[in-house]
C-alpha cells in the first residue's frame, strides 16, 4: 500500500528535515515510536472538512495515551474519552473542559468512579450494578454524578476489526433493559445527560458505518417515550478505520458527512438542542506514527532470509499480528535508510525475543537490508507502545517522541 503522509521518494527518510538516522542516534541507539504533528494536523483538518459543523469530535485516549500527543490534540478536538484513572489524570492537565471528558469501560473501580465524580467527568454507565455504585460514590464525594447510559444494541457493525455490540457483550446495557434503567434513574433523581452507542472499530466500509449510525439514531428515537428530561449529548461512537494492508482502501468520508448531517437534523428534531459526538482514536493518530528499530543481524535459514531487529512484538504487538488479527498480514514496512535502492529482497523480519511469535513481517519485499539499517513500521500511531508487552523478557522499553 502507498504511504500517504510521509515522503519515501528519497534515499533516507527525513522527518521535519531531520534524517531518521540522526534522530535514532540522538535517542541513544534505542528503538522508538515517532509521531508527526504535521500528520496529526492533516488528519484533523481533513476530518473537519467532512464532519458537519454541529458534530463534536472527541479523541479516544486509549488509541495513544502519550502525554505529548494528548496535549497537542487538546487544542484541536472538542473532547476526550478515557478508560482509566491514569488517562483521566493526563487529560486534566490539558485545556479541554471537564464537561467534555467522558469515562468509559465495563470495569471501573470505586476509586475511578469517585475521582470522576469529584472532577465532574461524564461517566458512561455500563451496568445496573455500576449505576448503584455511582449512587454510593455520590454520597461519599458529596457531589452529583454526571452520567450517560452506554447501550448495547441488538445489532453490530459488520466487517469491523472488533465488534463492540450486538448479542451478549461485556460492553454497555442491553437495549431492552434501558426503559427499566431509565425509570430507576428518574425515580432516584440521578443526573442523566445522554447516551453512548459504540458498535465497532477499524471499519473501512462506508456503507456499513452509515448503516450503524442510522440504526443507532433510530434506537435512540425509539427510547424517546421513556426519556422524561432533556438530554445533553448523544455519542454515536466511531469505528472509522485506516488502511493497514495491501488491498485496504481509504475510507470515503463524503457519504458519512451526508449521513451525519441527516442524523443530526433528525435527532435535533426529536430531542431539541443536543450535542452529537463522534469518538475517534485510531483514525486521528494511527497514520501519524512510525515504529523504528535497527537491524542487528541477518541470516539465511533453509532458503529464507531473516532480518533481526533490536525490537519486535514486545514494542509493537499489533504489527506482529497478535492483537486482534485473525489472519496475519504484514503492516507497511520500509528500510528507512536504504529507500529506493533498486535492490529488493524478500525477507522475514523478526524482533530479538526467544519466541516464534516475535515476527513483524513474513516474506515481505523490501529494499536490501544491511546490518545497522533502520526499519520502519508505518501506521503505528495507534495501539503501539501502550498496547504491547513491553516488559516481556526484560528488554529496554522503546522511546516515544512527537515532532
């Protein structure tokens, strides 16, 4: 697949006019993740062009919780979604208003709930038991909680990398239980501000995304007879995918813009003035990042060439195919210090670990690799460092930089 946001038409990759080898040396001979501010801005500007003005854009911190990335994005998005107390603590250091931060996750502990209430964060409620624990935490903190109900609808988002709804799920409250939960909320005078429906992730099918958004809107409208007070927000989730593999095509946002405009009008007509929220993680940051590691050995075993790096699945589990892939596919990987060599070779690329799982690419065509060359795994801005077993076999941690 083509790399859209970095210029590979040179001998050695340079980012912000700095050769990648110079950046590597400056970081002390260590594998690293590098994130580009320029690419982040291009993604946000592109997305804003195709999102209706009325729709709010929230960043899902779990995609990349690097503090510099969070602080940079805080000037350009409308809100954050967090999934832990540590993510929330980072967000509270930014200029995003507390009103525009939500807390999701099916297993929030009492400390997290109390901390969220104390800081006036919107809590996405995922079970009746959690709702009762929030009531107790209100007493302890002497504050009213801000809550939204996360709904598990009876449909999913087809062709998603991960399906987050439909059938039996740990996420959210089954849609058929929502009327009873609403009655309880109003009887206890709890502060219900809205709803969240998150149906899936990493989807490149525009038609499927639009269908999931439409079904979510219709589900909310069907609940209107049970909603007795004005609600502030409706979070329609995200699911926007990015291309990772050879045959992947970039997501077409034009139909999504038209669909969201229609949904916004419909929901506003039904519920009055409300915020429609799209919550994105990977789509915002995924293409901004490259994982870089050095070739430390090269060998041939029974006809296949192996390139061994000083970092692997311990730094980038997703690229090894061990984070959600059913069929292992190669991420876009390039020899960053020997681009356009006209000397291609077919190789397997591995990390340094004592496990056959530590393989970043299988039979990939790449510019000739020499010991000391720097290999780059693109599309690595999301679910890289923080989603990997960085302590496995006690190798040094990779570094992270934002440029």
